[in-house]
């Protein structure tokens, strides 16, 4: 077996170099980003396979008749596209390798479907349900500034639009303007807002809102590394039978986001809702966070407008967030035909109005 490393500016270029040098039977052993920029891919191939690859690419020394070259439409290399997308989004190398392997075993020529199937094999997707009655109250938790109040407003507006009865509770009595912001939203939707300051008051608010189809609780932002903050939040979560949902903004450092998620998972959080997707272009940290914390994705916010609601997340929807439509269109767009040759025409210097 022969091992060889390839250095290139992008993952797709490195994969192309692997195929050209070692052939289609090459096995990717490792990939990593270089400190000075670019990526390094290490591949392996059996000696017999290498000899066959070299024989296929060898050029003849003589020819007795002209060779007619017919250009064909290039086929999409699904594995290469998926690898390039994962690299572009900064997915951690070990996780990216697993996803590439999962996508490579699928019989499809659609990169979005291949990536979606790979995500489905490694992550859990559990969108928030909008059923009439029987839902647990949802308590939105997360670090300061993650967008919890906006998410409560979006969920409340969505429920009102679907003619559901809604109860909204806030425990955010510390942040300046936090309660006023939510109160402004609830007034527009003609929803009563209950304000509580401790676990006992929250338990009472749950009793008052028991008949509502949807009960939403906004909480103050908590520092995941502050024991007192997390202890206070734990006490709130014990006030009744409710499900805490982590609200996490996109665009955070991968390791930082994973540490934040781990802190909230210790309090019983099992699902995360992603915000600020309209202001993030690299989603690799979200995959790394879910992989380390073993949390499920539920929904995402792609706009700061309350009326635009939330997007339920599933494997294909997440894959398409990573592969915008314009990117796919650019990859699949046929090459323009060569301009036809025409006779030269002498132009006149007269200006036509």
C-alpha cells in the first residue's frame, strides 16, 4: 500500500489531486487544515490499483490518425461537493470525515440529499410541535443576548395565527427593558403577560395558564459558567412540568458553543433552537455543538421579524441551509457555448441616435 499527502487551497482541489494521482480507488486516511492556510489530505492506495491508474492516464507516444475529442458535460462528484461544503462551514475535521463517509455510501447525484442523509445518520432532529392542547409549557433558556424574548414572540404569534390559546410568562425582571419588550409584543397580539420572580410564582402561573393550548416562558439570560446563575435557573425549571429549550445563536466559536450547550444540558435541556441564521455564514460550530452535547435540533430563526416565524429543522432542511440555492445553481449551470465565428463587418463612424 502506498500513502501520499496532498496540499491544496480547498478540499475539492485536494480531492481532485488525489484522484488524478492515485485513481478512483484511493482511500482518504486523514484530512486537516494547515496553519498557513489550505488543507492537507492523506490518501492510500494498493500498489496494483496505482499501476492500473497510471496505465489509464498514460499518453500514447505515437498516433496514426487524428484523435477527435468530444466534450461531455462534467458529472457532479457528490462526495467532493459534500467535502467542500463541510470544509467551507468549518465543520471539525473528525466529524467531517464521518459525514463524508456516510454521504459517499449513498446512491444519489443530489449533494443536498446526500448531505441530508449523512446528517440524519449522526444527528437528531425534533421540531417543536403545534398541537391543540396537551403540550408541555416551553421554557426558553440560554446565554444573554441569544434571542429568547424574540423567539417567545415568534412562537406566540404563530400560535395566535393558528387560532391557539396562548399563555406567556416572563421571569426576566432584571434586564433593563426585557419585560417591556415582551409586553409590547403581547399587547399587539392581545395576549395577557404574567410576570413572576421566583419558582413559587412560576408554579402559580402554570396553574393559571393550564387551560391554554400553548404556554411559553421567557427567562433572563444566564451565564453558563456562573454557578449562582445556573442554580437559580435550575430552581425555576423545578417549578413545574415544563420542557426547557436552549436558544443558541449561530456564529459562535465551535468549542465555546459546545461548552455552553454542555452547561445547559446538565439542567435537563435536550433540544436546541438556533437563532441569527440570517447573520451567520458558517454553521459548522452548530454541528460540532450538537455532536458533543448530544442535543437534538428543533427549529431555527432566519429573520429578526416576529411575523416570519420559525423554520422547523430536519436533515434536508439543514443541508440546504449549508448549501444555498445560488451555490447549487452555480455548480449545475451549464458552461456557455463558444461564440460562433462571423465575418468582420466594417463599422461606420456615424452615430445612430
